[in-house]
């Protein structure tokens, strides 16, 4: 039987801190993917991800609805990624070729790998608020109301950011790999 987030949170708060590892495992990949896409750097994203889980653990008693732990920790990650992005500034961010990317690339046609690289490059050129909205909408597949809850930004503003991000991505990717 798989325990719900709420059951796990309550167990951790009752003193069974080892149960927190299950929550980390449950959300690590999704949160890590988001952090990597926002920061464009594996080391930075790992640092932010680790910081997010530590902060969430320390303030777990503040999670008002334990059944919505995933949304609550995602909100912490969004804030940590924003902070990390603003502290480090807008460095030139190109696709990072880490071991996972290299392994994945071996299974792809070269043109597909190049296309992914171009998409990553184009995403890195978006303003942070547009990149965040685009990733939440089209990569994490959140609804606008969920995005608003996670980011603290109104739905209409998020729709505008997504729209602008899509327009800018079209411009940046226009003419790339026309076959």
C-alpha cells in the first residue's frame, strides 16, 4: 500500500523522520527537472533542489495541507530557483552536456539532439518570468490556477507570460532546422 503525502508528513512530524526520504524520492525527479530547466546548470539545480528539501524539512510543520505536500514543496523550489537565478545573474547558458544528456543523445538521431539543444538555448534566452511560466505550463503541465498558487502571480499575468514566451520562442527558433 502506497502511503499518501499526508500520511508521510504526519509520520515525519510525529518523529519518524526517516519517512521524509520517501517524500524526497517521490518528488526529486520532477523538481530537479524544473530546477535544471530554470537554471540551465546541473550543479546550480542540484544545489537549489537540495536546499529546497532541507528548507521543506525544517518548516514541515508549516505545511497547512499535508495532502498537498507536492504543491507546497514545489512553491518552495520556485522561490529558491528565482533567488538563485537573480543572485547568479543571467550568465550565458547553453545546454549542459552532462552524463545523462550524453546517454540520452546516443539514442537520438543527431538532428533531434541538435534540435533539443536549440530549444534549451532558446529557453535560456527568455526572461526568467517567461521561462518560469512556459516551463510550468508546457513542461510541468500545470493548470493556470495551479501555476498561480505556486508562483503567487495572477492567472492573467501568467497567461500573458506564457503567450509572450511562446512568441519569443517562435522568433528564436524560426529557421532552425528547416528540412
